[in-house]
C-alpha cells in the first residue's frame, strides 16, 4: 500500500497569486516590490526569495502567522490546482493512504478540504511545520503512523520539499505548477518531476 504525503500551498491549492498580492498589499508604497520579477522568484529556493524580497529573517515567523490568518479569511476564494482533486480520488481508488504536511496551519487546510468535500480522503493533516523543518516533521509522521519508508512519497512544489523528502529517506515528487518552477526543481533531481497531476498516477501505478 502506497502512502502519499502532500504539501498544501502550490501543490493542492493555487495560492501563489494570493500570497504575492497579500504581501504587496502589506507594503503598497514599496518600489522594490513593484519591480520584482515573479518568474525569477519561482526559480529561487525559499531562502533566496526571502533575501530578494528584503525580508529580515527575524520577521519571517510573524509574517507567516499574519499570512495564515489572512488566508483563513479568504480560503473560500482559492481554487484547487486543476486536476489535483481528481488525482486524490484516483489515489483513493488505488487504496493509497493520504496525508498532508505543510507550513500552512492545519486549521486552514482542514477548512479548505471541507469546502471541497475532500477532508475524509486524508488520514491526517499536519500543519504549522517550520519552513525549513519538513524533513524532521516527515520522519515524525512516518514513525507515528508506522509507514513503510519504501512505500512513502512526498509531493511538493518547492525545492525544500524535495530536499526534505530525500533527507527523510522517502521518495520525492516535485510538481511544476506551484511556487517553484521546473528549472530549479530539476536541479534537485527528485524521483519524479510532474508537469500535470496525471504524471503522478503514471509514475506510481504504471
């Protein structure tokens, strides 16, 4: 039986534009933000994005908390990535056990899944993970749920997700429709780079 652990933002929910617009709204008079190349940001690791946006590292935790609260208010306005909800249905048809592990809050994730009638399809939702703490969190999820490392996959849209999966000793699936682009994803050599949700089904079951 396969165990599929999903990231949330950029992997299941299409939240990239929301996050960018939210951040720009916090600093409406910032000329620097107006000149930011968003495609350039998509091919940077999270540490590079923080530096490019001129965010002082000590401010990051507070900004994340503020962002989670803002997203909670607008969660019903966010679309799912095209084809991902269908992917989840197919995985359940194959009796895969599904989980979510994300830096977003469990409250936001559960609220969104309920809106999409998808909460019951997941065994557990793990939220609030530090942006650089996913490897340790993945290991805890695997051990707590007694998952077989050789049958467990982490699906994410950022290079930090791929690095975390490798460090945790599980398979890594990088998707190109989220926060990071294909170029930087390929550099991390995940077990699969998926351009569309159907690619994941082919990789797992064909």
